[in-house]
């Protein structure tokens, strides 16, 4: 993983830099620049040309391929079990609320939703807090053993900790925690990725002079952390929080093992819908839709941050 | 707030400071020094303590469990050395699960990366409303694996599922998506691809955007076509990211659980098919531990899978490094294009 050296991302992408002309900024939304300049020479294929119909067409096909299974679930979920037999159903029926109430009867939906929210929120707060603290120390403070410990963090990032579930289950049973949401929360209170992510972000973003200045002004270490590091770390904390929340929310294996069907998370409850011999798929798919709504809301609110997080993570490594 | 004035670590000491150094330190100075020295450890210790408890200890203790007879209910039995490993390595169901895992992994990662590369390339064309396109591409990522498994398990239903219905339109007969080994692997790989292709496309897009545009232009002037530019400039330039994506796909792909567990639950009981035709290794481990109650053997499977993941990660790393350095000796045209680009940038 050490080959993935961080590269700085230019805030403004530079177009075709020519020696006699200053760099033009990228007008990503195509607004604000009138005339031919809008049709900037961009892109890897069309040098000097705008992306054509083929580009948009292929992308649209890809997106429809990704969205149709979801739409299909909505259509079937709002119809009856017979809707599923149709070849390419496109129009939703009027049965959604009937099916939804069947879902609420079959599984403890609200309990599961509450559990999932509590679990994901606590894990997110914990991971973000501890990762920011440790990431700041690794990025900006000098201490004996720093480099060795950082190598350890990077090495553990590649280890699938999922494989430790058997001893983890034994410990939880010994403590009498099985069946409680605490057992789901505790194993994910910290992640090596979080520390690495915050460290990579903070190492560039806080100037050493700022920390030095705080020190000269007489701020002690913890005060420096709160007044200098924390404000600078906020964007990265938001992104890390978003991803941690997603990870905790989607986890299935560990909650399935450690929780009972009477006190489930949304994911384990959803999987129970399918376990009967006779499966009413319109009800099952309604459940899938209901379980997707919370993340859809999150996506609508914070989709841009999610995207910039994925794209920064790529370059940052 | 100015409570302490600490001298900087280095630099020529002024007479004033020398005088201060010869005096014994005040309590505040001592406190401040302690603060500077100890604080970093306080900051990193929560992570290391928690990680040791919930990450490292279970992984190592798995080794201990794997060397004992160990029942889910009866608990620890006698020490048996590597007997569990021998047992597992001689178990055809273990090898079946490994074969399934690798097959599903290949069926998902290769098409997924290919399509992600294409989508990233399309997104890198300077589209209008890029945020709209990026968000649309990412949409499947917010559907949780369990929901994806449920949706596709229904769509791949053999009797009247969406996929067979569509195939019928083209005159193709119903396929046995849940009973045929290969087809079930295709179906499960489809679920993985559905969720991750757009995500990986965005990662690759970010890397593509940091490739200097003038590189492409010079190559175009030299007469390199779009395909040529893609393979000779884009791919080598995004190499580190490509390796990163491949390694992450490996670590995740070899641990697939939710999809096979929930594919065809009603007839196969969630252990990976009536004939275990799509039982992955994590699913096999789960069955061993919680159905057959054999923690010892399940722990052995966990360690073997761990070794497999590490091995695969390394192999992938080496292969992808070679592939990506296919342009290691760039042909004259690209090399010239690059040179020109650097000269142009310097001028």
C-alpha cells in the first residue's frame, strides 16, 4: 500500500496549458462562460470537441441499468405478487401501503430502524473522534515511535478483521452481551482506515507554523487540538463520518451472528422477510424499498460530499 | 492565556534564554514539557487500545481456537495441533467453497473494473452537469447488500423472475439461475457489480482528472487515436489508483457473504444453494460455526481464508503492476508527446 503516495489535488483543474496562454479554469457546470469558450477543449477523446451523443447515450444506458432494478422493486412492491410475472413492468400500482403494513406486521421494523440508527450513530461518533485525535498526532506531533506505529496502522488496514468473529462471539457470549446492540457497536469503535484517512488529510492541511504559533501564544496541547486542528479537520471528519455510517448501516454478517431475531438491525430484519417457504415477493421488495429510503435521504442530503469523499480517497490513497 | 514561554527546540540560544536554561524549571515549565511529550500518546492510545481489544486479539485468538476441539455449546476441548487444518484441507466442501469464491470473484471483478474504466472515461469527457452524472452513477451504492440480494434474488427467480421474462422476449428459454453452478455465480457477481461499479468508476475518474491534459493534446497532434491515448497515457498515468482499486476489490470480493446467503433462501436454507453450488468461503465458515457448531474448524477456515486473501492481494499487486507498466517502455510517439508536454509546460 506504500506505493499509494498522496498526490495533491489541484483545486482548479487546469485545462490545456499552452505556453502563450494562461490556464483557463474548468467550467464544470458550463455556466458563466458565454459563447464558444463554453465548448472548451476538454476530455481525453475529443480533443477540441465536446462530448457527443455517444458519450451521453452510453452513460445514460449505464445509469438506467443501475436504476431500473430499483424502480422495478418499487413497481413490484406497489403491485401484487403477480406484477412480478410481467415482462417489463414500468408503472407502479396502488398496493404500496398495503404491502408496507404487511412488512410492519412481519418484522419489528421500527425497532430495527431505531437499532440501526443508534448503532450507526454511535460507531460514527466514536470512529470520527478517535481517528481525528490519532490522525492529528500522527500528522503533526513528534513523538518516539511515531513512524513505527503508523506503519502498523497501515498494515492493519489490509487485514480483514471480519475473520476474527469467532473469538469475538465467544467474548460477547461470556460478557452476556449477545442479543444487545452493544455487542454490535463495540467491535467497530475504531478503524485503522479512519486514522490513516485523517492523517493523510491533516498532514497537508494544517501548516506547522500555525501549531507553532498556538504554542508561542501559550496554548497547551489539547487547546491547540481544539482550536487549530479541529476546525481544519472538519471537512474530512464529515466525509469519514459519512463512510463510517454507511459501513455500519450496511453490515450484515456480524449483526446476524450476535443479535437475535427479536432485536434486529434493519439488515437482519430485512433478511428475515425472505426466510419463509412461501415468499410474497411484493412484500419482500416493499421491505427492501423501505430499508433503502433512509440511505436515499442521506444520499440526497449529502451526495456531493459522498462523491468528493470517494474521489479524494482515490487520490489520497 | 500566556502562561508559558517555551524556547524553540533548535536554533542559537540567545543570552537571555541561556540564563533561563541554567535555572531550575518551574512547575509550569515541567507541566508544559510533560504536556508536549505525553499528549501524542494520549491522542493515539484510544485507537490502539480499542483496536488491540476488538481487532487484533480476536484475530490472534482465532489461531488458538483453531488448534483446539471447540464446540459452540460445549466450549473448549483438548488441544489438537493442526488437526483442524488437516481436516479442513481434506474436506471437499472447503475446496468447493474456495472454487465458488474465486469464480464469483473473477466474474465480478473483471467486468466490474472494465466497465468502471469505461464509465470513468466517459465521465472524464467534460460533460455538462457533471454532478448529476456522478450522483446517478453512484445511486446503486446506497442500496445495502441485503436489499440488493433481495431484489436480485427475486429478479433471478427461475419461474417468473424479471431476467427470465426478458430472456423470453428474445426467444431464449428460462435459465436455471439458482440451480446451475455457473449461472448462480453470474447472478451473484451481478449483485456485486451492481453495487460497486459506479463507486469504482468515481475513484478512477478522480485519478483520470489529475492526468495533465496537454499530454493528451500532444499525443493527438502526433496522431495517436483515442484508443491509443487511452492505453498509452490514461492507463499508465492512473496506475497507483488502479492497483488500489484492484486490491480493495480483492479484499472485499473474497469475503462475499450477504449475497450468497440471501440468494435462494426459501429452497436452499441460506447455506449457498441446495448443492452448495454458490456457497462462498465466509458462508462455509458461518455454516461450520453456527450450524455444525464446530468453532475449531471454523477458526481454521478463517485463518486459511486470511492467508488466501493476503496471497491474492500480493499476486494481484504484482500482476496489476506489470499490466499497468505495459507502457513502461512507451513507444516513440508517446515518449515524444511526453517530452513535448514537459517542454511546453516549462516554457
